[in-house]
DNA sequence: AATGAATGAGTGTTCATTCAT
DNA sequence: CATGAATGAACACTCATTCAT
C-alpha cells in the first residue's frame, strides 16, 4: 500500500502535470494561445510560474501537450461506432446524433476554435488534429459505408466524398453557429432533427431501392 | 481652400485609411490579432506608427474595421445568385460551384481563420461576420428554395435546415481541410465533383418526381 | 540657431545614444556584463527600458558598442608617441610615464577588468580590444625601436619580444595590483620610479655603448 | 561506530565536497560566476541541487571555496624555487621557464580570468588571490635576489620593483595574449626564448661585472 | 496631417534557494 | 545525509500607445 503510493511518485507526470494542463486548458480555451499568459495559467493551475517550466519546456510545449491530450480524449469519445443496429438508417441516425451532440458541445467547439486560432503558428498541431479528428472520422464512416455497400444496402459511387458530405450536413450548421456566433449548443430535439434530416437526405440518394 | 482641407478630414475613407487597412490585412491575416504588431502594420502600410492612431483609436478598432470591410467585400462577391437557369439542378450546381471555389480560396479561408481565432476576444465581430456571411447565405438559399417550392420544383419540409445542410455538404469538406491541415485549395475538377455530388444528393431527397 | 538645433536632431545617434552608453558604462564597469541589468542601466541613463532597445538591439549589442567606443577613446589617448626627444632614454621615459599613468588609472583598469570578465562570452570583443590595444601598442613601440636601431642608437636582436617585455615591465606591476587587489593607482612619484627603472633596465641590455 | 560516523561529518573535506568543488571548477572556469548555474554545477558534480546546499551555504560560498582551493594548489606548484643552481643566470632562467610555462597554461589563465571577472563582486577573494599569488611570488623572488646581492652576484638598488618587473617581462606578454585574445599557450621553444631574453635583459642591468 | 522618439506595463523564461521526504 | 519538486523574484525583451514637433 505504502509502496503503491511511492510507485505513483515514481511517475512524476501524474498529478502536477495534469493539474497544470487543466489550468492551461481553461486559459488557452478561453483566450487562445497568444492571449493566455503563463502567469494566468500558473494562477489557474495553482502552481508557481517556475513549476510550469519544470514540467514543460515552453509555452509552446505546454500548448502542444494540451492539444494532444484533448485530441486523444475527444477522438476516443467521438469515434465509437455502434455497428449493432438493425438497419443502416438506425445506425446512421444513432451515429449522427452522437456526433452532432458531442461536436457541438461548447468544450469541443472551444477546442476547435483554439486549434484554428493557433494553426498559423502551429501548423503541425492543427494538421495532427485534423488527421486524428475529421479525417479519421470520415475514414471510419467510409469504412462502414463500404461494408454496407458490400452487403447491398447502399450504392455509393464516391464513398469518400459522400462520407465527408454526410459529416458536413451533420456538423457544419451547428459548428459554424457555435464557433462564430456563440449560439448555444443545440438541444436534444434540434440534434435529433438535424440527424434525421441528414440521414434521410443521404439515404434518399444512396440507399438501394427494395 | 480651407474648406476643401476640412472636407478631406470629414471623409475618413481617405486613401491613407485604405492604405492602412490594406497593411493591416496582410499582417492580421498572416499572424492573427495578437501576433500582429502595430509596428509591423505601419511598416507594411508604409506609414508611421503615429499615423495609425490618427485613423484608428486602437488596435482593436483597426481590426474591427478590417473585418467589417472584408465582410462587406466577400459577402457581395459570394452572394450573387443567378436565378436565370433553366432548372433547379443547373442553378444549384452553378451556385455550389461558385460557392465552393470562392470559400475555399486561401484568402477567404485566412479571413475565416482570423475571425475564428479572434472570436473569443471579439465576439461581436465574429457574430457580425456570421450574420452577414453564413447566416445570410443560408437565408438567401432558403429564399430561393422557397420560391422553387412554390413553383412545385421541390418539396422540402424544413427549408432552413435543408439550406444549412446543403451549405454543409458543399463547404465543410474543403473548409475544414484548408483551415486545419493547410491543404491546397481544391482544383476546378474537384470543385465540380463536390458541387454535383452535393446537388445530386440534395435533389434525390427534395426534388419532386415528375 | 534654430536650424543647428534641428540638425542635431537629424543625427539620432548623438544625444540619447551617448547618454545610454554613459549609463551602460557606469553599470557594466561596476558589475560586469552578467551582473548589470538593463533596468539598472536604464535608470542610470535616465531613460526608459524601452528606449534602450530603440538604440541597441540587445544587451550584447549595447555592451559591444560600449567596449568599441571605450577602446577607440583609450587607444587614441594612449598611443600618441612623442618622437621629438633628444635621445632614446628621454623618449622611452616619457613614453613609459604616460603609459603607466594612463593604464593604471581606475577607469582604464575597470575597462580591462570588464573586457576580461566578458571574454568567455565575447571572445570577439576581447580579441578586438587586444589587437587595438596591447598588440597595437607593442607594434608601435617596436616600430620606434626599429627606427632607433637604424640610427644606431640601440641594438636589439628580437625587437618584438623586447617591445612586449618593455610593456610588461611598465605595465604588469600596477595592472595586476589594481586589477586584483584594488590597490590605488600609483602616484606620480611611483610612476616615475617604475618608468625610469624599466628604461634603465631596458637600455642596459640594448643601448649601443658609445 | 557512532563516533566514526560523526567523525566523518566533522571533516567537511569529504569526498562529496571535493566532488562538488570539482564540478564547480568546470562550470565557473568555463562561464564565470554569474553565467554558471547551480543546476549545471550539480549536474557536472553528479549530485542533486539540494546536496550543494548541504556543503555550501550559497553560490558565493562555493565560489570562494573553489578559488581558495585553486589558489592553494597553484601557489604550491608555482613557487617551488630551485636554489641549487651553479649561477644566478641558470637559476633565473630555470625559474622563469617554469613560471611562464605554468602561468600560461590554459587552466591557469582560466582561473585568473575567472578571478578578475569576479573581482568586483568578490574583492576579498581577488585580493587573497593577489596576495598569495603574484605578491607572494614577487616577495619570494625578491628574497632570492637579496640573497644573491649579499653574495655579491648582483647589485639592485630597488629589489622589490626589480622583482615585479622581472615578473612583468616574463608573464605579461603571454598572459595578456591568452587572457584577451585566446591565443594558444606558448610552446616550449617560445617559453625558452621569453625566459632567456628576460634574464639577459635583467642581468645586463643588475649583474655585477666581474 | 504626419511623424517617430519615448514610454512602462507586460511577456516568457531562468535560477538560487528551500523543504518535505 | 541526500534528494528533487517547488518557489518567486529577477531577468531581457516587446509593444500598444502617446506626444512634441
């Protein structure tokens, strides 16, 4: 027991590091990379400014670490695909509902805003976010659609483009509203409408008639 | 003589003012609000730092003026709708083609990135941009669709949502790629494919069979 | 009158720059490069910290400018050789007297101390100082001795070495005392003794008997 | 057992202490007092930063201890005078050769540079170095010369000054070159020339004719 | 109107030092 | 005794803004 405690000490990334990233998240999300100050982050994380530099080499390094961690967390949450549905429509509606709800949540939109705002200074960070997020999501959806096509459920000439456009139908209206106009995240009912409308439009074009 | 002097003062859209905004555009677009410096802007605009403050009260004011002017310019260019098409499909394809091409142009994406990056500090500016840009565009499209519905060409239960989702299909894939991953703007062929696929999907769901 | 005033303004290196270097001199000489702070220099020069950076790119640049100016000033003062003496002995005594007096002055020793202290970080600055100061001085003396040898007044097998060692006899005892032990600069009487003893020793070895 | 433990504590010149001073030497000599950091010293000495403060109260104390130890070591090595020579000339040449060689060695010059660089902040340390080094050396040489005068080998009106100037002839040319211009230490042949020239000059003035 | 010299509050970062373990 | 995590006061440097000319 004692030893399990000291074992944790042996992994120094654990407590303080997380605490700092948490403070950094609040500041960077609220103000963007440039406008957030290390002093503010230190205050928010309840550590001294010096401690920041014990765990991270620079403001840039702290920012990158924050984005990477956020990306890993949100990708995991977003991309769990439930294949176990009776039919394509239900599967897509279920998927779209989860997608819109999560992607429109204020904390996710703030992350996107922060990454976009920093993409001129951190092109690598933004590109990583793109690859692990939207690009990976579209690829996952394309994979599912390809599977359904093999099963004869849909017929889609250009699956990649179709997947991206499905994302666009789901994501764009709320993303752009929350991102730019600080509109409140859509409520459950609105999410349902968006999801169902998107799926209906999509399947009208691509579902095999039977 | 005296009066012609004061007349110039009275018209704040002088050549100098435009020249300053032009310098500000280059700097703000390239670096974002925080990272761009007034000294850099003065150099780029070939005026002294003091002159900046003759025409604008502060860095914030200069930024707002720049966004407002850019918004007016791009809204005008983007929203010219050509109603004179033989049929809905041709009209939408033509519209979507122009939309995707213009919205994916690097200078437009840079503007969006800048506005998004500054939206935490300038919520009003971002909201104005949203209202005059995406929201106005969706409203224009909705108006056109309503017209076509009255003509019996389409049947759309939720026109607002449909318009937004049409925008999403067109805009989202390239916007997000260029914004985050610095992908090059799509070439003409890719634009055509995106436009036609979007219109096909859209009309599969909403065109009246006849 | 008015115009001569504005003419001075046209040369912006003039007043403020000199004022800053003067403040820098006081601080750098008193504390060395590392220990002197830009805030302290600004205070001493009675300008703001920002103004320092209007005239000099960095602390390093300010330091280099100071050393260069000091070097030019002291080299000029030190190396005026009076050839118009009745005989070699009088010429050397006169030269040595001036040399010891000036090189042992606290302000010169402080400069040497500062340059030596910074020579690890600024090897180029120290080397420049060496070339323009000691090395140039030894070369000047060697030139004079060569001239006297041609006139048959002295006979010196290795003139370069002899010149350096003459400098050593004159300079070393007081330099090292003032440099390390903060001994007061030698008074006129002591300077005279050092000069005459050095010259006597030197000429005992090199003067041609006649 | 208990007592042997405390005995070790009572002797602060433990292995650790020496190890720390050795690390400090490398850092302080290479960078000077201000530029060397305690973290760097700890790393170089392979101990933790905390341990530094177990053995030394402060950075200043560590520096002083280092200089004191270095002084003791180099004084011992430098000042061993070999009286057992057939004549004054051989004795002085032998002495001068050893002196120049040792004083021009990079490690000694680095020590002198460090002490000079720190002499404004540590006047006591520099003065101690002066007294135990140059001043003590000149006194030793003066003692030897006094002895030789009593034996009738030389005749020197001002022995103290003569001793200092002999040091100057030997030491100054190489010291100043290596100190300021980072010239390489003189090779054996050059050392021999400097020594013999200095002795010849010296004895031309002071040796009794016989 | 236009300048550009001057400012000082603010930035990211370092580092000697302390202290709980 | 030895550690290394944590600190906070200092540092060099930047920049939006002002003002005498």
